[in-house]
C-alpha cells in the first residue's frame, strides 16, 4: 500500500472523487464520475507526480444497480496498481467518454466492454460488436442476461443456424424432442 | 476515382432477382457485411476505391494461428487496410467463470492461451489469493516459478517455429517441437496433463515435485543450451530470413505504449518493462535474471528477443532448482471458499506479456465478476496499425511476430 | 443371360470399363499380330521409311510414361529427405522404407472427387492442368539422357526448352484466373510475374555456353563437354552456372522462390480450388519440372552423360552368344533349373528346418538376382548408353536432392525481393557473363 | 548477417545436412507404446477394492465438482435400480439448449442415447404442458405422472427435469422423499410378471434383466434383495 499515492490523489482530485480512496494489498482504488474520466486519466497520464503511462486493463462491471468502467493503470512512480472506477452509470444507457485519445490500444477493450455490457464509449471511432455476431441484440455479461431468451431475441437466434434440425422442438426450451419409438 | 459502396447490394441477394448479377449471387463480395455500417470506420473500410479489392483471410487460413478472420483490403499485393473479425472462438469464459465456484473458475481459464496454460492459471489464482488474504508457501511459489518458466520456454519455442513457418521455412517448427515436447512431457510428469495443466491451486500447487519430473528436467537441462544454440544457425544468420524480418512492422516506444503493448513486443521497442521486475510478484525479487530488450522494434527484434528470453528462463530455472526450500505446497484453506466482498487485481508476466485478472467477490462462493486481460487480444489489435503499406506476405510475418493465440484473443 | 446381367450390374464403373477394354484390347492385339504376320514386311518397310516420325512417336510415349515414376520418386524423396532433416522418420509404412507412399498418394488423388467450384470458368479450369503438365512433358523431349538416347535432337534445342518452360506460365495463369478465387488469382499473377522475370536471366546465362559450344542443340552441347571433369562448362562459366541455377529454381517454383503456391500466404495459390486428379496433374508437373531443371543444369553445365573421368582400363566383352550354336539352347533350357537346384541345395543341407521346396524357392530367388545382375552388368559393359544413362541420372538426382535440401532449409522470399533480385542482380550478372565470354572468345580466336 | 553474402544460407544448409544423418526423435507410437507418467490424469478411471468390486458409489460429488461436466455416470442404487444418471442436460436447466451447451464447451445431449427403459412419454409431455413447465409445481407433476403410469419411470423423471428446468437430482430427490411416489410398478411390487406401464421392449431392457440375473447369481440366492422394499 502506497500512502503517499493516496495523499497525492486526494490532494489532486479532491472534489472529483466520488468515494474514499481505498487501498488493499498493492492496489489503490479511486472512484470518479463517468464524465470526469478524460480529465482525470489525462492528468494521471501526463503529470510528473503520477506518470501512469500504461493502461493495464479496461473492464466493464455490472453491479446490478449501476454500470462501471474500471481502468487499471501502472506507473513507475508507485508500487501500486491504480484502479480508477468510473461509477454510477445508468444501466439503461451507460455512457462514458472514451480513452482512445490517450491509449489507442483501449479501442478493442472498449469494444469488448460495449459488446459485453452495452457501455457506450463516446469518442471511440469503431464502437461495434467484437465477439458476438453483429446482429446480436443483448449484452451477455450483464447480470440480467438469460441465455435462452436473449439469444432468441437476436435476428439470427444466436448460432442456431449451425445445428438447425427439422424435427419437432420444445417450444419452451427450443431443444429437440425425441420421438419415443412406437410399439 | 469511382467509389462504390457495397451497401447498395440487397442484404440477401436472391437468385430469383434478375437484377442480381452472378457475382453477387455467388458471394464475390462476401466480406462485405450485409448490413449498414455501424461506425464511420467500418463505412470507410468497406468502401472500395479503384483497383482495390477485399481478400478474406480466414477463418480457416494456415497463418492466422487459430480461427481468426482478417478482411484485407488490398491493392495488388499491397495491403491498404485490414479489419480483423473476432469471435469465432468466443466461449464466454468470463460468464462461465461467474457461474462456477472459485476452484472451477481456474479450470476455465486454462484453455485461454492453450500453449502457455500455466500463466493463464497463475493470474486468477493470484487474484483469488489476494481476495482471500492467503499466504502461499514458499516452496509452492518456487514450484510455480519453475514450472512457469519451463512453460515460457515451450511457448517461445513454438513461437520461433511458427514465425519461421509463416515465412515459409518447414524445418524450424519441427525442431522447436522437439524442445517443446520434452518440456511438455516433463510438465505432464509434474502436473498430470500435457497441455491444459490445471496445476495451480488457490493457495499453492496441486502436488509436489516428483522424481520423474526432476530426472527429466535434469536430462533436458544438460543439453538444452547446446540444442537451442545449434538450432539458431538455421535462421539467425540466414540472409533470406533476416532480410524479410528486418525493418518490417516497426513500432516505436511511444506507439507501443499507446497500443497498451506489454511483454516481448514492448521490450523489442526498447522499454525493459517486465512485470516480474516492474511490479514484482511471487519470488521473482529474490532471483537473479536480466530483462533483455532491443531497440529496433521490428519483427527481427521481436524474434531475437524471445531467443534471449529463453536463455534468461534457463537461468531462472537453474536458480529455482538450487534454492528450492522444503515445506508444504498448499496453504491451509477451507474446502468451500467464500472470500469477503472486495476487489482484487493480479497481473503476471507471461510469454506474451501481461496476463491479468480482475476479480470481484460478493461474499458467495462464486466470483461476482471475473475479468480476464489477455495480451494476445491487445497485440492482435496492433496488426491493423503495422500492416497497411506492406505486402500480403508481410501481414503473416507481422502477425506471427506479435504471437497472438486465438484462444486468448477470443476468450 | 441373367447371370451375365447380374454380374454386369454388380461391377463398378471402372470395373465395367475394364471389362470392356481388356477383351477388346486382347482381340485387337491378336488381330494386330495376325495383321503383322500377313502384311508385316510392307509395314516394316513403311516404318523404316518414316523413321523420324516413328522415333518421335516412340520417344513421346516413353517420355510421357517416364514422368509418372520419376515424379513418384521425387515426391518420395521430398517426403523422406525433408523428414530426415526435420529429425523425423518420414514415410515408413507402405513398402520398404515407405517408398510406396507416393504411389499410394497418386492412387488417392485418382480416387478423390474431382470438384469444380461454382463460378469457375469450366473449360479453362479443366484445361489448365493439362497445359501445365504437357508443357513440362514436352520439355523432356529434347533432354539428352545418354548417347543416342534422346527424343529429338533439335538444332534449337535450348530455345525450344525455354519456350516450353514459358508455356507453363500460361497454364498457371489459366488456373489462377479460372478458379474464381482471389487466392488463386494472386497465385497466377505472381507466377506470371516471377516466371517472366526469371526467363530473361535464365536465357541470358546460357548464351555464354551457346557461344562456347557454337550450337543450341543440347545433344551437341553435351558432346562438346566430352573428356574428363575439367572439360565441363561449369569451369568456364561459373557465374553463368550460379545465375542459371538460381533462375531455374525460380522457374521450377521451388523454395525459396515458391511464391506461386505459398501455403502460408495465399493458401495454395493457383491450386487452391483444384482437387482430385487435376490437382495431381499440377503436382506431377511440379516434380517433373524439378527433374527437368536438374537435368538441364546437368546437361548444360555438368557434362550431361559424360563420365567425370576416363575409365583407365577399357573392358571389351568378346562374348558372342551366337557362336554357341545348339549349346545356347541347351544352356537356356537346362541352365536355370540346374542353377536353381545348385543354389538351393546348401540351404536344404545345412538347415534341417528348411523343406526341399522352400530351398527351391530360395534358389529361384537367388538365381533371379544373379541373372538380372549378370544381364545388367553385361549391358553396362557392352553398351555405352547404359553407362551414360547412369551418370546422367546420378548427377540429376544429386541436383534433385539439392532442391529438396533447399526446401528443407530455407524460408521463402518476398515478392518484391524476388523481382528485385531478378532485375537488379541476376540480369546484370548474366549480361556481364555474356560480355566477358564474348570478349574472351573474340580475343582467343583471333 | 555475415559479411560474405550467402554464408548464412550455406551454414543453415550444412546444419540441415548434419541433422539428416543424426538419430531421429520420433516416437514410433503404435509399436512403441507411449510412456505415461504415473501422475497422468487425462483418463478417468474407476477404482476397485481388494474384493474386486467398484469403489465408486455414484455419489455424484465428482460430477458436481467437475466444472466442464465431462463426468457422466449411470449406476445401480441401493435398491438395485438403474435409476441414477447424471449428465449435462440435468445440471444446468437454463443452458440445456444445444447451441448454448456447445458454445459453453459442454457436452451436448446425445440424441442417439437410448434410455434404459424407453416408454411412451407423451403423457408426461401433456402433464408438463398442463403444468406450464413450472418447476415449482413439481410435486403436482410427479403426482400426475404417477397417476398416468402407475409409477415414476426413470425416463419420465428425466423428461420432467428436462422440461421444467429443475435439476435431475432435485426431481429425483423429491420423488424419493414422498412416500406416495414410487419407482416401481405396483405389479412388480406384488410379484406379478406383467409390467403395467406401456413400456417398449428393447435391447436395453433385456440387458438390464440379464444384468440383474447375473448379479443375483453372483451374490447368491441367499442374499437376494427384497423387491423394491427397504427393510
């Protein structure tokens, strides 16, 4: 735990932090509003007391009530991973500014978060689905995702076309029904 | 310049429609998605200018290292632009892990990068240990480092073979497989499996070192250096190989950091960034090894750097064997793990770069959210940056030199 | 009738074809024999009058038949040699040391479905392998295998050779264009660029040899190198040899210049859409091309069928079988059984577990080996074309081995490097060689 | 790259030529069996005790712990019935759809799989439809099924599990908990020969009978179990 980093973060972003700075093991966690992401990350990236040059990871999180975008940063000025949580996005239309202006490599990670959680990263030049089919309608890593329904909601019906059968199927589950052999 | 937008073509060209030409019917424009563009970038990419055409590389192509589809926009032999299309190998590992308990989740991460499975286990295991506040026994840490470095050599050996194979050399891949097979057999004696080891457990490793592993390791170590050095004569000085790889796919330090690159690909640009030193974990602070780096940032540098790393790994293995302490290999843990609610992030240095796991616990026996960060995914992205302007043959060379594994890319 | 009908229906299609063809062939052969017996003299006279025509037909047939076993041999060599270099065993299941594997591959290719993709230009698609194969085979016609053993002795032999080599590219282009596949198209265009670029240094590099020999007939060029090792043109034209070897490697589409079928880049190039025997034709043509490239190198630069040194002790076999008279008949009838018994007897006497008939079989095998060896040895001593053929084949297969060896070692060059190498290095080198040769001839002859 | 052009190529070719004559490393597999280390755990194995009987008691703990559900088993329970079966389709009700299973890397139910006692399941389907495939009305469904068949056939239980999404273990547990539900036809309980349920004669059933007979013979007539009754 790096106490100095905590002090520096608190003094620099005092009013922007939406929660207390938490520290555990070798991680320091700050929470900010989604709108502050570009400014805070730019400051962390550029200013000489932080120098968080590496975006180690970008993740989306669905807490059940809100959506979060979580950034993990690395710097040579501290021994801690810095976790920046952009908290408090609505689950209906989560929006957060993109960080591709700082790290071009965040593009695909943002695409992945969009694909899995539906978080819109404003400013990402290529925000489209990356893993799921382009006509897929739902976001699989959300906590309210239910495979059978959500996959069926997509126009192509998930990947059903690969194993379509012509036999009778159960209307509820979509599974094939085996005919018992008639005596 | 005539510009034609492919989206004028009806979504599902019907054979009955007389206006649909044979070409459209047969799918000449197959890589063009049959839906309107969703982003500007997509619209720009899927618009052909005069003399350009699409080349659909993959999903089944010998050089895509898995099930990857890359749509190349080519002008003659020159690649103008490219658009990787992922998802053919997507299994939803993160979702699966959320529905498995902590022990089972480790099993799912194994086949992510199937040629360096131990590293895929290592980062989730470390993240879960952080969530649980477990102290791993020192012997277990040593065994983890020992087996991990062996796996790193196996992975690099395969990289060297693949890289040469994508440049057209038939022999190196088989010679690398000799080394890899010996390591894999050795690890099979230790872990019980040849490829998806599933060896690391929360709080230690599954089983102590055994005699068969040690004897195999000793035999191999006595001849490994000689074997690796003698194999180098095939490629390292070969004019054809060097001329093809040198100056190809050059990426500078600033861009590499922007592209979030880690591992050998970043070190080849001149940054000696290695999480083993930059953010030490396990017992790496106690070990003596160098971080090789090169300044060229081209394919040849990336290739030679991995050669150097193999030698450093051999050094680490040697030290591990000499310093191996006695003791248990598993920490005392309850059978059913329910960590306190909290978040943990663990990153390790794998053969391709940073493997990281971000785990959130909600107090139940299943992780609430488990994010897996994979270096292949990050590195494959920069193919789109490095390739335009080069030839088709260079696309394969650049892609191979970045060493992505599709199992990790598609999670 | 029903029995015949039922049997006929049970036959497969090849079986039906064979059931028709074999009796027909037998009848025709018998008819031909009777015909020859009746009007034989006139036919023989006709053939003798048109000897060049007969020679051409016979030579073309032999060459056409020869390509298949030599392609099989080279395919086997490729599999085995590269395997051994990779520290594998390679083929080791079918036949001794796996040598029949390439034959099995050939049969497999024959039995596979011959598939034409939708959208392909069917006539061109079908013709392309034929064009490629025929151009390779026709090149063989002027290759001198041994003294007196060549298809045709053209006075423009080399020119014909390069013309036929250039015809290959037409076939490859046809295949690439008609396959309706972008990979094939790229492969075809690559081959066009490559073969046309390398034709020029290839042709220019042998002009020096043509100047030295004063002829373009391959047979005459080989005759011009008679003597010992140091009369070969490689010593007088070393630069030309290097240029020629590199260019001929590119002509034959071999590693490191196998860009047309670069499997890691453009999948299989022009051959991507081909399957079955059409693919087999491409395959055969490639390996026949390897043989031709090696043979041509040997003929032009390494003395062809000339031995590298003169045999210091000439052996003349003064054996005339005709002089034995009736003894020859006795020898032919009684000799083999006697020899079989004599050779088998020791096995019967010395090993009690061997029955007499088993000993006879052993004796028969031994006798055959000895007889064949004796006949071949006699031929070797009596006919100089046998010696020449052996030397030619030996040298050629050394080069075939080199081609395979290169494939086992080298990575592939890039297309721009390939073209740059041809135009920036090989062409000037070939021109330089030509000027130096011409100048030297001018000075020395004056 | 060396100073002399082509020297690197020549060195490489010399190396391959040297390897050409070196001993080869291939394992000649079918002739020479592979050396498998004692720790190898790529193959599932059933252990036997010193009397030669299986140690496995079909407790499903391994199958339940296996994350990728590669363990599947059937067995004889304490009452001597082939009642127990564990498989992917029973475990995760919400992911029974084939494509979902495939994408998840799980085993896909085998359509060619034949139940031990194939019976006409249309009655169960009707009952399920009536009960709206609701797992919360399981007891009602089971009661109706028993009323239709006279007992609870294994195939019907599996169909119920499949249709409602309830785990098979749950359906089975419910059925064993209530005393009025039974697994054997009453006729067999009474000692008569004719089965009541419209079963379909199949090879499987005969095998089952043969197996039971063989089991009886092996155990001996003295220790014959009371039919379907726990004493």
